[in-house]
């Protein structure tokens, strides 16, 4: 199997496993917040977006890693953990 393809598959498995480990109770508790790293550009700059609902995650190319969109369901900007 192609090494890049193997890395993609392993990255998807790792992210899914991590997200499954988070319970909905932990995610909804206001004293605890989950932030997911999101790569912004080809220079690997990152931001950390608030994850409020596992259902909002989408596969993002080229590695099909699960990431939340830049906005919440109501259209407001998603909270950045570094902002």
C-alpha cells in the first residue's frame, strides 16, 4: 500500500478514536471545552476551533481529516482557542 495513503488512513483513525473518547457530557459542560486543531495553509499554520457537536465535523482534503467548519450552525464565527 502507498505510504501516503497509509498515513491518511491512520490519521483518520486517530482523530476518530480521539473524538469518540470525548463524551457528549464533557463537551456540553461549560467548564470544559474541546478545541480541534485545523491546518490553515500550506505553511502548516494552525488554529484551534471549538467543537460543540460531533455532528458538525466534515472530512477535509487532502487527508480527509475530520474538522469543524469555521462557523457554528447559526452562522456565527466558531470560537478559536488561541483568540
